[in-house]
């Protein structure tokens, strides 16, 4: 019975890992390069996923491509260049800063600056305390009202 | 007065940006391959696997490179358009049968007609990667010198044929090789 259970559990564990390809690497650095690359490359079919996350056919092919290139001794930069030559900067989750991607990089900073300036301007404008002249007569009335309020 | 104008201006700017954003097609990724030489390939022909075709064989011709597959749903809607285009004989049409079963692909062509002068097989998708293919169907226009001049992602419609493909092909046919 125990053996049966063990067999069952082992089969199940096989299923859990079936989605990720088993890759062998020459060394830890290569493994690291592979992991880094597949989590920096965009799957172009399901655009908000990296090729590490995606199960799309193209993502599988691109993972295979990355693996093969690393096996051939190519560097991370070589692989990134290979991908951008074919798919453009869009394939990189971390695109380089250049004229075409400038808005992408600078945009958020500009919007943050606009927001900060707007907040500052708003705070400044409301800083001046609202002072109003109150006549002695009104002051007396206020006091009496406040005292009344306290009693009730 | 300014109190009303500023929010109005902000609103208009945002509306314009959002309207433009909504009308952009996120699948239309500009290809870095435009105006670059067509990536090299040499692949077996569909239906005649012992023969191969390479991009060098196409030198001196204006040709379309259409990526298709029998499993691809939008290819089905594009197919009649390609058949019509093939009848006009404006340019050579080469098919890239992408990640497909040869038998399924051949069936598809007998059933729906064959617009391709020749189709080559890319069963493991490597030619696709070299050409930056990410969504089937895709169509490239290559000039006589073997340079990619245009890429269309998604199914080609008859409007596309009239407005883009035919004028471009005519222009490229007039160029010297």
C-alpha cells in the first residue's frame, strides 16, 4: 500500500513540473544567464508576460532559442541583440534609452513633476489663513453661545 | 474663467490621448527588419520536401512572403484575398507554412485553393524567429534586391490589397534589380 502511494505521489509530482522544460547547464552562471534572459524578454503573443511566464508556442520557441545560444557560448548581450534585431526593442522588458524610447523613460518623471508642482501650487494657495475681522459685539455673542453650549 | 478653462484643457488632452490609444493596435509592433535584407533561409518545399528554396533564389523578383498555418483561424479569412491577389499575378507569392503538419497544410490548400507559387515548411519555427514572426498571418513584401520593404501583421483585407499592396508592388516592379 505504501509503495502504491509512493508511486502515485511520484506520478503526480511529474505532472507538476511538466510545464517547464528541463534544461541542463554547464555551470551556475549559464543557468543564471538563462533565468535572467527569459524573465527579461517579452512574449510577443501574450504581450504582458515574459517568455518565462508564458506557455505560448512562441515563448517556448524563444526559450529554446535562448538556451541554444547560451549553449553555444553566446553572452547575454548577444542574445538580447539577437532578439531586438528580429522583434525590436519591444521584446525587451528593459528597453535601452534612445530617441524612440525617450517618452517611455522620461514620461513618468515628467508626469510626476507636473503632479508635484500642481500639489505644491494648491497647498501654497490654501496656506494663507482665512482671517476675518470680527466686531467686538459678534465676539461677545460667540462667547455667550459657546458658554451656553457648554451648559446644555 | 481660468478656473473652468484649465480643467477643460486637461480633459481634452486626456480625451485625445485616450482616443488615440484606443485606436492603436497593440499587435502592430514596428518591425526592425524593414529596409533590411531578408533573413537567410533554406527550407524544404511543401509537397516536395526533397527540394529546397532559399531567399537567394528569389533575387531579381518582387515577392510576397506570407506566413500561414492550417491551425491559424485568421488565415482562413485572409485566404480568399490571397487567392484573388495571386490571380492578378502582380508578384510571386511564397508561403511560409509555419509550425504546421505537412498533411494538414496540403489538405488546406486543396480545399481552399493554393495562392502560393511555392510554400516552404518551417516546422520548428526557426525561420519564423529569424523573420520576427509573432502572430500568424504575417505578410512581407520583398523587393528585387532582396530587401524587406513592408510588413503586414494580421490578415490582409481587400482594402489593404488595393491601398497598400498593389501600389507598393507596382512601385517595386518598376525599380531596377
